[in-house]
C-alpha cells in the first residue's frame, strides 16, 4: 500500500472522509493504474459526501479502466440516479446486471431509477421476479411494496410493506414507507400509530423521530410538532435534523427563532443541501431587522449552493428562483431552466406557489397556454389526492333559508386582500349568512376582529390539515365558497379540491386560474376578463363595473397628499414603482429606462425593501445603464409597509408587465399619481387596465410597448394634467365604481345570488 493510501485509510478510521478523498485522488493522480479497490473506495466516499458530479467523473474513468467490474457499474448507476440522469443510470445498472446477473443489488437500484422515472409497472415486474427468488428478503418486499404504492395499488402495497417489517422490524425505511402510505390517504391516526410501533421496535431512531415531527407538521399541527421537538432537544442537543425540523416548524410563525435553529442545523451538517436551502428560503422571507441584508445573505448562500444544483430537486429550484428574482439576477434565473420545464416540475411536485413567479415570464400566447396547463397539472394531482378522502355531506337544509356564502383566506386581517374585501363585511346583505375561514398563524389584529364581529362565523384554525379544513367547511353546508388567497403564504388552496361547497369560485388573491376543475367560477369584470375566454379555466363570473373596491382600511384621508408636484419641488420628473421584483424582468426594466432616457434630467424611484441590497442595486443599475441611464438618476427608497408617503415623491408610476400592479395601482391613484400600463391578453395582464378604466383614466392604457412609452412621455410633458390629477384624482376614485363601496357590495351579492 502506498503512503497516500495508508493516509486515506487512517483518515477514514477517524471519520475524516474529505481528507481521505483528497489522499485517494492524489494516489490516483500519481498512478491511475491502481487496483479496482481504490476506485471503488473513492466512489463510495464521494457518494457519502454527496459529491455526485465528481463521483460520476471518476466513475466514468473507473469503468473505462475496469470495464468488467460489477461494483463500479453498480455504483455508477447509483451516482447517476442522484444526478437525475436516469436513462444513463439504467444503462449503467444494466451493465452491472449483465456482468453479475445473480446479484440483486443492481436490479433493486434499477427498480428505484424506474420509479424515479415514473415507470412503476416496469419496476413492479422487475421486483416481482426478485421477490419470487428471495421471499424472505425484507428489503425486496419493501421495494416491491413501493412499486405497487406508486401505481395506486394501495392494499397490495400495504401487505408487502407489512410483510417487510414483519421480516425485519429494524428496517426503518419500510416503517417509513408504511407511514407514508397512510399519510397519502390522509389517515393521520393510522400513520402515527405505525410510527409508534416503529419506535417501539427501534427506540430513539432519528429518522423515525423526525418522521413523527413531519407527520404533525403535514397534519397542520405546527405547535404540537414544536412541543414534541422541544421535548426531544435536551436528549439530542446536537442532532442536526432536530434543529432543521424545529427551524422549519417555527418559521411559519416565529421567523427569527426559526432562523436560529436552521443556522444551527447548517453548522452541524453543512453537507446537507436541504438544510442550507431551508435557511435560504427563511432568510428571503424574513421581514424583520434589515430585510435587504437578509435577502443579500440568502442570495450569497444560493450562489454558494449552486455547484450542488443537481441535488436541489423541485423544492430547491423553487427556493433558488425566488431568491434570484428578489435581486433581479436574470442570467442566473435563466440558467435554472426553461419556462416549460421549471413550471411543469413545480406543478408535478405540488408546488403551486412557484407558479405565481411564472406569470412575469410569459412572453407569448403559447406561454399563456402552457401556463394554464401547468396549473391543470397541479390541479389534477390535488384532485386525485382529495379523492382518497372525500368529505361527508350534511343533510339537506330546508328550502327558503338564507344563502350561505363562505370566504376562505388567511389574509382577512391587516392585508391587501382584506382591504379590498372589506366592503362586503361593511355592507352585509340580509339575504346571506357569511362564513369566513382562516389558517393564519399570527395574532389577531383589529381588522380581523372587526370582520369576526360582523359575520355569522369566523372559523380561525391555524393548526388544521387540508382534509380537516375541507370537512369543517362542508359541515357548514355552504351554497358557495370563494377562495381569496390562492396558494400564497398560509393559505390552503388545496381545500378547494375536496369541493366542500356546492359552488366554488376564485377571487382577488391569485391573478390566474388555480387549475382545479372543482372551482366553478372566476370573478372578474368587463375590463379584466380576457377577450379570449379560454385563457380562464373557470366560468367567468363578471361584476358589472369592477372586480374590486377600495376599503376604508387603507383608502382614507389619513394619507396626506403633498400640495406640489415632485417635479415642482425637485426640478425634474420622477417616474417610479412600488411593485414587487417578481413582476420585473429585463424587458420591464429596460422599458422603464428608455422612458427615463427620453426625458432629460428625469429620475426613476424604486420604493422597495430590497433597495439597500448590493446585488439588487447592481443588477437594476446595470439594466438602466444599457439604455444610457446613469446611477445618479436611479433612486432607492428602502421601506416595507409604510410606503404610502413615498408616492408624494413620484410624478408618474410606470406599471410592470405582463403581470401588472393591483394593490400598488390603486395606491398610486389614491395618492394622486397617474399610472401608465400595458394591456395584455390574460387576466393578470389586465388588472391595472380595469382599475384605470373604472377611475376614468382609460387613456393611460397602452396596447404595445411603443404606445406605452409614448403615453409616459406625453404625461411627463403635461404638467397641468398631472397637477389636476394630484388635486382631484382621489375624489375621482371615490366617486367611481372603485369607491362606491356600498353599491359595489350590492352588485357582488346580487352576482352570487344569481348563480347559487
């Protein structure tokens, strides 16, 4: 044995894998003709260190030198699987099977790859043969059960998994699969009982302890999960998985405490990509402290994780995408994947929230059609899951009673959704009983308390699963349920898949069809409704004038208007936006920059909390520089929440596209600041068009980019009009359908009454 290999062996004996790998690599560098055992050892250690790309590089070299070695081909197939290079993995494993057909390992690994590829029937056939030859092999029984489970053959799968744990009570993976089967069927009690048996057979096994916490979290019992994890912490103070699960649990309602535990998990297990990604996600969502610094840290951690991009999976790619969007890192966003591939990956894995970020990437009619299909993919998945646990229907109510109308949203509090929905609670219709359903994790605020006092029932259940929430709603026997939150934070759009009400509709919170066939209607108005109605999956439920109205919670006179135009105070025109960066793109930023470049001395103001971030600023300024606009002409107002006074610093708001403003458009008009928008085909491209048209400013709606710039320049040159709008626009809005909240509420209730 060479000195290098002796050092590697010594390092492995003391758990220093990275050091051992370095010695083996050096030994192979000195002499590539080393025995096959050296290559096997290297591949095994690279695999254990999650260095899969490097492992495949060396596996390719290894099989070239030792083409008849069964173990090398088998390990190469396993490594390729981790890289999601499935066809190549199958080919490598086939070679291993060819060399040593009697050995079960490559066949089992091949079955796993086939299941990753969704070829469950092929996997079943392969495993059935293996089980016939070795019926007492618990692992084979487990894998066979998994292949059946993935095809929806639940009872045969359950039988195989039970047989696996009967053969080997220490086979933790089989217990986990059996628990997962019950969990997929929404049988939480049975799943928990299975874990209790597993823990009795395998006391304090970390994977089983973690699975129990996960089960509680997925059942919506976050605080129970927290209590359970805190109970374990004194016994396992340095268990990375425990800090990870506790951090992920707490981040739903105590972000700073969650970050402490997620950081500790990363310290304890820096090789775990999923731990780093969870910390990245939580930092990006942390609104307390220095938000821009949190985002910048999330971005830098994302960049550091990118060499392990192959290990991200749909969840990690979603997290990376969201962080890159916050800092406008468009080259890096493009490198993540195509519009179609990413969208379908997220939809197929149940990540509806990621689809919101797809809206701003739409560039063609084909993209709009593809986006609809991505939502359908998600919807079909959720409906199949909901069908496993149908809701129980209550007995029929006597005819002639009041109409029962439900609103489901965790944002019926101090939140823009509640600001627009508020007129419905201020002007209740005596024909209706109104129910509200919220899963909000925070504390009750005055607006939530007001709504609670006004409605027939406000069912606030922060710790509830989607199936139980659906049953709770079904028990109220609603004539119509309207969801207002989409899949945004703390909402449960999947509840709609259970069809807990006779009629169901989407409104307000998500500017696109959800993707569920169980949602009957989509609330819109004559302006926001697409001219091509096939761009909405549901039946349009059309308000006579406007799909929203301005509630008094925000749209009141306690937001003072500056007497002078910013141009008059500053000596130059200021364009600006308060929109979220997920609505920006290269095309949007450069269109804004071209407007600024065409108006001598003008500025552009970003009213955003990201404004203090170095990467956000650099990327924004780079796009403006491409149109000849220097950094001295770009202003960053760094603010979160208290942004309304900053509209007094803007002369003209420029709307993003294709995903336009909504809340920010109404705020801009309320503060006397006119807005120029670009009207598109889909609903999400027509939000500002609706608001402007209802406010009497339809002439500020462009149909192409050339007109968009022309309207902005014309408005910049018309100081008298801008002065009049600064003075009169608030009253114009108040007198428009947007501000006539009582009439609007009557229209809304009349609309619902016609279709229930």
